[in-house]
């Protein structure tokens, strides 16, 4: 799991320009799951990125969370959800969706 931009660059190989330009976008989450599968030789990868709060910026809305799942030798899938509540609530709801998504894709 990477939370700040530094490990996203170092561990997952997401370019600094991509992080600066796109924030919690589809492009960033695609780069994260792709690098996660490649770097870890994993069979399953899940990427979660978004805005849990408390702040807002012009491109992202608090409660918006992007998810991407990829299994080895399968096309990736992604969704965007919007959650209500404070930071902790958004984070908990995000974990539940991410884990459910893994389980659903393993069936």
C-alpha cells in the first residue's frame, strides 16, 4: 500500500509528472495496478486512490474514490465511487469496496 506520493514514485514507478498532473485519476490508478503486478510478481492487484478529506481542491471532490483491480492475464477493471461521511468513514467504506472487489473477481 502506498499513501503518499513518494512511495508511489519509488515503489510503483508512477512518474512525478503523472502525480502532479492527474491527482486521483484513472491514469494514476492504472499506473499503480500495472506497476504493482509487475514489481511484486503478484497475481492480484488493487489500487485505491481518492480524496478522503478534510480538504478539497479544484479537480477532486471529498468522498470521491477510484478503484482498479487486475488479475494476472486478465483485463483490468475500474470504478469510481462517492462516499458520504468524514475521513475515517470514507476510508472504511473504501477498504470494504476494495476487498469485495478482489473477492468478486476471484470467483
